[in-house]
């Protein structure tokens, strides 16, 4: 009975070839040499160094950098959010460039904050752990920067019509 169990086990082990350590190291070196060199890391995947003594809730960067780091995965070129917004903007008769949030001129800071905290369509809501209030203020100010300031002369001419 033992022989019936040991014979198939012995044959199974004999069929497995265990590579000697030298050959395994050579195989690993050949595989790493054949691997293509990765390019630089995209800016939205980079994280600035964190000072352990600093206030974590105080934003350490300007709005553009925070946008690239916190929102860039989806809202920089080729991101899912950009693709969906581009489709929406084209359907509204606007140019495809308006799919990038940084190109938009119709965003207000309050709108950006509301969408970030509550989510909209495919975008999930982001908590204060994901993006602090101070960071969100800077991101919203950056995205609303393209908002043309209200012009007194334009409102007067609009009232005259």
C-alpha cells in the first residue's frame, strides 16, 4: 500500500526540475536585462516628501500641484474623468479641450467643492481624508482661476439691452 503511494509521489518529484541556484540567478539577471526601461514617473503619481513634524492638514503645495497629485489620475489627459467629461462637452457642442478641467472657464470654486465632496455621475465623493478642506480650497481656487471676473461694464451693457 505504501509503495502505491510512494511510487507516484517519487515520479512526480522526479518530473519537477529544480533549477540550481546559479542558473536561477542567471535567469533572473537575463529577465531584468531584457525588461524595458520604464520612463519617468508621471507627475500625478509623484508625492512630495512629507515632514513628520509638519501640520498634515496644512496644504504643502499650490492648487495646480495638489490638483495633479490628488485629482490627476482621473482628470489629467487620458484619465477616465477627462474622457467622460470630453464626451459630455462635445455632446454640448463645445470643443474637446473643455474636457480637461484645467481648461474650463465655467467652473466656480463652490461648484468644484460640492462635486468633490458629494460626487457626481461616475465620480465618487471624496472625504476629508482623501482631500483636506485646505487642499480642496486651493484646488477649487486653481480650477476657478479661469473664471472671468464679473465686469461692471458688461453688466451695464446687458441691462441696457
